C-alpha cells in the first residue's frame, strides 16, 4: 500500500492577494487571457480580514462547489462604492492566491461571481468604520487552479 502526503511545507492561513475583473474583459479563462488594454485589477484589502471558505456537496444534479471569499477595507468611501457597485450584476471573475501559494480563479464567462457589499459606520467614534465585500460562487466544477 502506498501513502500520499498532502501536508508538505508550512500551513499559513489567509489570503495573499486578490484580483477582480469584468467578464467582458477576457478572451479566455483557460488559459487566462485578456482583450487588448485589459488585465486584472488588484484589490488592496486589510491583510488579516480576507479568507475563502470552500464546500463541496453532493446534490441531485451532481457535486456542487461553493466558494465564499470575504475581505474588508478600513473605512468606507465613495470611490469604493462605485468600484464594487459595477460588480453587483454578476459581471465579475475573481482570482486569488492564498498564503500557501495556491492560486484559484472563481467564475466563468457564463457563471460569474456574486458580489455583496456591507458598510458599517459604527455607533460611536471609538467604533471602527469598515467596508466588507463578500464574493460567492456556486458551480458544478471546482475553481480553476492556475
């Protein structure tokens, strides 16, 4: 009997970086290529705020892969609202790299990610004013690893 190890090296939680772009900016996702003049837009987030949760479940029509990636910013601003509002219509594709070096693409040209925005001003001056973005994607196929 042979043994397979999945635990080589360190194990560090969190997200290293993430990128978002509208689906119409791509010519292909396998491999990832863009139309002329387009590329990934990097999101600068609070480093300790980002995480991705993944679940796979057996459903009536086969396996469903569900990804939820959440990240925060330290305060709300009008440019932030404008930037993310454009993705509320299921128009985005997201790529992220975790702190262990695994890079995944969430979304396809026909099944794009869902974006939710939440802002909280806090109730007193000592509370944090923050802005949180949650990206979800449900698919019959797992995320593309690049």
